[in-house]
C-alpha cells in the first residue's frame, strides 16, 4: 500500500505463512515505511499471514447492522418488501469480495447465522393494515 505523495500514510505488508526471522526495512526516499500485520484495501481486510478471520468478522458485523436496519425499517412490511430490502441491502454486504476471501474455509458459520436470522424474519408474516 504505497502512496507516493504521502509516504507517512503508507504501510508495508509482507504476505507469507512462515514466521519472519529477519524483518526487512522498507523506505521511500529518506522516510522509513512502517510494517503492518494487516491493512484494509477496497473494503477487504488483508492480513500478512493470509488469515481471513478478521474479514469474516468484519463482514458479519456489518451484515448484522444492515439486517437490523432493514428489519426495523420494514417491521410492518409485507414479505415481498422485506425480501427485496434484504436482497438489496444485506446480501451484497455478505457477498462482497467473497471470491477473494473464500468463505468456505471454516469461518462461514458467522455468515450463516446472519442468513438464518434473515430467513426467519422474512418467513414471519405480519398482517398488513
């Protein structure tokens, strides 16, 4: 993550599964660039050890907030309206970048809980007034 105009805002991150024995020093011009263990790029949390737990937790938390917002907003709405709101506001949060961080590697249960709760809320039918 290198920003040539503002080197103070840049971070150096090295992606590897092995432990680092000899840390490297990165610099831009005369200014040393600090090494970081993770960074956020285009909404995806990248970790130096290639672990996606932070990304999955971030996505699950963001999806819960979106789901609570939708269900509060459409508390008395019909099933079709709730479904459309879920598909428009919550599901894209769950699916963003999934091809990159591969949710099938064991941390998928946090995302499944969000979808299970959404399914329960969508199937609960409230009479229209």
